C-alpha cells in the first residue's frame, strides 16, 4: 500500500556573498591526480576534492564518496609540498617528514603494508625528505642528501634498480647522492642531477625514455651529454623537459599530439628529445595523461595534446598539435595537469580549473565538464534566512564536531551536504532510516544538509564546531 505523502518541504533561503581574491585565503600549491585534486594554502593547511574510492582524499571516510568542493584535511597547518598520483596522495611537512594515503594495493603508500589508508599516514621516521612524485601505482622521492628512493608497483623497470619485486617501504635506488629533480609517468621516470644531466628509466614502448629505442631500461641511463636541463615532467607515455636556456623539448607517444611538434597519429612518436618551436621563453611544464600545459616568462598559459574533455581550457574539445596560448591572461604562476582535468593558479592566488569533472575533481560544487578555465574563488558569505522542517527527521548533535547522526521515519534515499555557497561537498545514498556522517574534516561554520526520502525532502542548517 502506498504511503500517504506526509510532508514535502520547500526550502527558501537567500545567500548574500562577496567574492574576493585575497591571496592569503586562496591556494599556493596544487596537484592533480587521475580524478582527485589536492592543494595547499599559504597558511600550511591541506585541502582535497574529487573521487575518494580508495581513501585518496584523506579525510578518514571509508565510503566511496565524491567531494565536489575543496574540504580541509585535518587540523595540521605545517604541510609544505604535495603530489597526487593515480589513486593515492603523498605529501611532505615543513619538518621534513613524509606522509601518504589512498590506494595501497602495491605498497605505493609506503607504510610496509598493502592496506589502503584513508588518512595521512607518516612513512617511517626520517625527517629529511625533499621532493616527491606520486606516479600511477608507485612513488619516487628525493631526500635532502640527494639520494633517490622509490616504492610501490614494479613491473620490472620502474624502480631503476634492476629488481622485479614491489616495495612496500621507501627503498634507495643506487648510491648516487646528486639527484635534484624527479617526475614519474605511468611506467617511466625522468630525473635531473645536480650537474644538469638528464636521466631516465622504466617502460619505453613509445620512446618515452628518449634514448632512441623502444626497449625498457632497468637502471637510470643518461640521455645525451647536455648539462643544462632544468625541469622534467612525465605524462602517461610521453615526456617533456626544459633547459636552462628556456627551450622546450618533448619525446614519446604522439598519437594525440602530445609532443607538440605539429604532428599526430601512428608513426609520429619521437624517440629522442625534440625541440618544440624555436622560442626560449618557457618556464614551467606539467604533463597530464595525454596532454601538456606550460607557462612562459611573460605569465601566459599554453597547452597541447588531447582535449576531448576540455582539459586544455581553450573553449573547444578539439586536440591541439602545437603549443597554443590559452586565453589572454598574463598572470599565471602555477599549473597542474591531471588525468583529464587541469588546474592553474594566478598571481592573485585564485584557482582556475577545466576539463573532465565526472568525480568532482574540478572542485566547482557540481559535475559538468568545463571547456574554459573557470575560477574557484575564495568566497565570503553570510546567511540571511533559512527555513527548514525537521519534524520527520532527527539530526544530532547539532552543532557537531565529529559525527552527525541522522534518523528518519522513512528510508533515506539521498543525503546532500552543501556549503554556504551552495557547492555540494558530498552526496551519499544511505538506503536506510539511520546513518552517520563524519564531519570532522569540515571547517568550522554553517552548512546545509538536504535529506531526501520517498515522501519528500527537508533541509536543515548544520553548524560545525
């Protein structure tokens, strides 16, 4: 017998808001994973959003939830640098300690287990970690003493030590102590030594190592004899590097125009570093799955490669086979290319995003893809009025600090938590009359909880202590 409709609540509320671009409140470092994103604010706080299928968000939640807006991770304010991998995240604190969380099937977290971690977990006790790169299913890092370390999956060549075993803890690669920069792709790694030489190892099916062959290399090999390499970035199966003279070089797979030399398709791969264009004004590069972003010394943003999801941010979904300027702005400072989404920071500290958004990885509060770079500003909002009816739903405690308990007469079909800007923070499908939300990761403030049942919906104002 059908239940009689007992209540249908229409909730009306007005939000007054003023957007401002105060650098102190926005982000200063960003990193894009396959379908999640992490960022640091100038105050040292850590933020994340997107898919949380394996705990890669790091907020302690064990459910496969999507976070459509940035949420703060814990209360620590001493994070220094971050790197988002496929489904795991790695970070270093200002005290030099190493932390990781997320998918750990192959030991890519590095804590000695193969159990996923849903909160930042300290890796060992060393406090001299300097640089990190979270790859597909492995991680590589450099210590302040210039030594090179790696852990996670090993198909026989990723680690550069000739082994065929996975490592579940950081393991040193060789004995050299002059490594200065690293970046890892799906199955290959790029590195620069203090003397400016370029080194690569790992998978090489498309020439992504740059040694003129397509055979894997089990130990680091030097590429050429130049000593003026300054930066490297590895995509899935393509590689990019900058020299100190500002020139841009690319090699590897080129089916989608990843190289940027104007060609694409079968038999256009490049097996050695190939200069892209004749200009010498390049300052930063970051390679995504099958595309690349770059900055020039005049603050302009450029991109090339696959663009099916709008990850180049130029307003289309057509590939670009040469570096093409994105928009007219000249105040870009930081870039990060993910699986199929992109992020960039401007000098004013604002974060801009575009591309695939199926898992909330853009952090915009909703899920449509974006084909142009769109700002996630730092809003200041005030709530004027909220009307809600909780007669059929019990929510406690409210204010809440850690857990929020929800009890309803009817089966709860969907729960949606939004911030004061209306951005969706999380969505759950309890299919039960009782559920509990972990709100420990939320910043102190006011939120709105929409609870939908088969007989209607209600919205409650939630206060996070």
